[in-house]
């Protein structure tokens, strides 16, 4: 039996995209020690900027960010690009609030019977928001780092081996252990 206290991480996440970074924040908030390994050395990419990097945030995403105080940070961080985003995101100019799409068919929030969602948490987040991936990832990465998440770039995960005692993750010739 190995000494579990010698294992530095509780969780290793492959990929510093929006999901990996937000998950890292949530796990760290729950008291776990998290390592994020990202294959890309450089966080800048033309694909993460306008026009290709444009993302409309769904209601549930907005609410999750709002609950963690991230929505305000994202809005503030994208001030510089907000005019360009409004031009690119035509749906933001609609008077009805878009709620998402299914196979490209848009539906609106006023067509959703939210009373059916008994599990839904109360929220005051009610903004339409489009954001570029670069801004979103930089806000989430800054939050994650401030919480103590370790983010290492230039590490492509190429093997994960789980035993009854630990999980071993291999990336860029190095080995990382998690509980
Ligand atoms: C053109 C386009 C438009 C879209 N529009 C919308 C939209 O309007 N609204 C919306 O909600 N969603 C949209 N999406 C979907 C949205 O971008 C994805 O759902 C979201 O990016 C998924 O986040 P993620 O963190 O899971 O993955 P990703 O954003 O793909 O990030 C994964 C990360 O993992 C890294 N990685 C991959 N493999 C490894 C490895 N082996 N080791 C280490 N790192 C690794 C990658 O480099 C990357 O940084 C769109 C997608 C595309 C392509």
C-alpha cells in the first residue's frame, strides 16, 4: 500500500478548454488539488478569436458562470471586443431572447415552460451573451490559477493508467500521479 499523501494531485484534467478549466475550478472549490495539462503550448490561436472563436453562451452556461461570479468578469473582459461581437452575433440583436438551438433550429426562452424544471436553481442571470473563446479561456484560466489550480501548457496527455492506488498520467515524457 502506497502512502496516499505522497500523491500530489487529486485530479488531473486533460485539456484547458472551457470545460476543463471550469471543472478544475469546481473541483478546487470542493477542496481537491487539480492539475490541468494542455497540449497546446500557446494559448493564442486565430481559431479562438473573432470571427471563428465566437460562442453564444446557453442559459445554463450563463447561470453557472453567474453563480460563481464569473459572468461579470467575462462581460468586463470582453468590453474591448464587444462591438465586434455584437456585429458578428446577429441573434443578439433580436428582441426575443434566444435560448439555444436544436440542429440549427432556434428556439426562444419565452417558449420554454421553466416550471417543468423543478431542479433548476434560482438565478438572476438573464443576459444574452456571446464571447470569443480567447476571452472565455483567459478569464477561466485566471480564476483557476487564483484558486490554486496548476495549469501546465505543452503537455499532451498520451496515456492514463489507473490502479487501485492511483492514476498515472503520461504527457510530454513526464509522469503525473493523482489519487
Ligand atoms: C465553429 C464552432 C462554433 C461553436 N459555437 C458554439 C456556440 O455558439 N455555443 C456553444 O455553447 N458552443 C459552441 N461550440 C461548441 C463549443 O466550442 C464546445 O462545446 C466547447 O469548446 C467544448 O469545450 P471543451 O473544453 O470540452 O473542449 P475544447 O474547447 O475542444 O478544448 C479542449 C482542449 O483540450 C486540449 N486537448 C485535446 N487533447 C488533449 C490531450 N490529449 N492532452 C492535453 N490537452 C488536450 C485542446 O488543445 C483544447 O485546448 C462551437 C464549436 C465550434 C467548433
